[in-house]
C-alpha cells in the first residue's frame, strides 16, 4: 500500500469526524463557528497586509484560524513561513 492511499484514508477519516462534530452543534454553535471563521479570515487578511508574508486566504486557513483562534493564526503563519 502506498503512502498516498494511507494519507487518503486518514484524510477521509478526519473529514468524517469533522462532519459528525459539525452536525453535533446546535444553531448557536454553528453561528459561533461561522463568526469565528469570518474573524479568522479578517485576521489572516490583516496579517497578510501588514507582514511581508503572503498568506493565502482560503476556506481551510480561515476555518483553522476560526476554530483555534490566535493559536490557529500562528499555526497558519508558521506553515506558510516554513513551507
């Protein structure tokens, strides 16, 4: 079995867990998650404008920042910086 297959299974399992976790929220939790994701997107845009890094704004980065908050933004910046 190649590493692409193992990685695909791992990503698929993570997506199933994430979707199950997302559907376990009530409306208040989903609205909070959407608000935090939008705040994360604005934070990433601000970081991209005021730092020399070119941070891509995509749904995954905004969601990571929205879920994790400031540590998520730091994680995205570190990933962009080192990759």
